[in-house]
């Protein structure tokens, strides 16, 4: 049953531990569970394995755990925006397993669905396949990928009800639904918690059965990893007519 906690720190405190595997939602800086990430930082837990699409950027998102030297291993599909990540990897401080983006999403989904592993063609003939079981199906070679089940899953949702049913908003949906199902303990921060009523079942993305702990997210400016806009074009007055 979902329980509502007073703060992210309270929700994390008794389940975080050294060496924990933590799956974290987000893509770039969109949909990051910032409060929960900060709670992990403040816990002081070390030797963490982080499973996430990427590790934020320097000083933001999961980047703050790298700054605090709390992470020993990362499973991710993209790390190009974080200089500290690259430096720790090159210095041998960080063990990195690069996972193709679709494979990472499916490994999380499989773990949440109780599927131990699956075969995929993605990565065959590349370093991704090293050390993995290969099998031929209908004349094509596939490699075995294992489902991921994390000790803790950290999720950001747009709206939640008291039963833990979740709705996400636009791009912030990204990896959050898959991460939510893949944790032994799933902790969610929601921008809005609906009290005294239930979210319409037709729009629920993550059912509350997957959520153990829920906290109110802090109202904060939503970070943008890279802002790209077209240059403004001045239209002559005659052309506007």
C-alpha cells in the first residue's frame, strides 16, 4: 500500500544503504526526481550503482552524486553532457556499462514484469555483446539481455492520488514509468497529490500497486539541458501586409 511521507529525506532514510542499486527516472534533465536525488546525496550512502538513461550534467540531477563521490557503477545509454562523469571513468573511479537506449528501457520493463531476460539483435557484433549469451533464431543472431530489478526506484510524476496511481506530463514521462515498476521499493515525488478522490483510471500510466512511498515534490524551476531556438526574423512591414 502506498504511504505518503512528509519529505524526500524521510522516504529515503530507512531504505538507502551503501552498495544499493538505484534506478532513476529522467532523460537529460527532464523528469528528474530532484528532491529524491538530493535525499540520496544527503544520506551519505556510497558505492551506489545507478541505472538511468544518463547522469544529468555537472552539478545538476544525478551529477550531484558524482560530485559527492557516492557512485561506483553506472548503467546508462548516454553520458556526453557530464565532464565529471568522463573524468571519473577515465581515472578508473567509475565502472560504466553502456546500454543501448531501447535495451535499457526494455531491461527495466522486463525487470518490472518479472521477466528474467530477453533476446534482442541490438548490439550483436559490437562490444555490447561481449560476455553475453548468443542464440540463433530463424537464421538471425540475438543476444541475451537480463531484466533489471533495482533495490530502490526513484520517480518523478506530474500527478498522483493517495493510492499511488501516477500520471506524467509530456517529455517528463520518458523513463519514469519503466523505472517505477523495476524497484523493490519505489519512491515517487509528485508535483500534485490529489487527496480525497482518485485519478480517472483511463489516464493512469503507473498503477499504484507499483508504488510504496510518495512525497510532495518541491516547487522549483524546471531545468533545461540545452536551450535551442531559431533566430528571430524581422518581417518587413510591407511583407506583413
